[in-house]
C-alpha cells in the first residue's frame, strides 16, 4: 500500500524572518544610495589636500584643505578645518580657520570658533559661539568667490 505525502517546495520557507535579507536590495534593483556623496573625517584622523564633489562634509578630526563643489560642511566639537571653502550651508561646533564663503546660512554653535575671511548670506550664532576676522555679507564677494572656484575647477 502506498501513501502520497505532500512534497516540500523547491525552495524552503524561512523559519524566522531575516531582517538583513529584507533590507538588502536585490542586484536587479537600482541603487539609491543617499550617502554616496557624503564624506566623514572621524575623530583622530587627519586629512589634507583638495576635496571636491561631496554633498556633505562632516569633520570630527583635523582637515587642512580646499573644499570645492560641496553643499554643506559640518564641524563637530572635536573638528578642526584649516583652509578655504565655498558652500551653501555651514554648521560649526569646532574650529574653522581660513577663508569661508557660505552662500546661504552660517550657523555657529556654542563653543564653535570661526576666524579668517568670512562671507555669508545669513548668520546665526549661539551664545558662546565666536566669529572674528574680515567678516561680512557682501553678496558681490560671494559671487566673485563662486566665479573663482568655477574657473579653478574648469567649469
């Protein structure tokens, strides 16, 4: 006498949901990596040179550089940036030294220090934040900085 038993499917069902598999995109799916153009210089790290093409630069360590074609710079309390940057927005909790052109909003948190040649569209400084040097809202200077940067990058 023979009994027909149900057969197992070709691919077994998982016994428990796998969270990693659920969040991992399939190879066929287009990748939408929103962090692809973000750069982080961690605490204790040092970087020098020219940085181009990032949407957001987060500095927790030491950077001595020229920053071009970057939308936002953020300096953590431990972060130090020396050099030149032209950005849309800047949030400073650490120390910035050099030339800084912020087309939109410069925000200096308590404990943040910005010294050098600074141009900005809007300025917000928390109690305890420091700003010193050649400081102004000269819109023409911002336009000149953008022109210089585009000429240097060959656009």
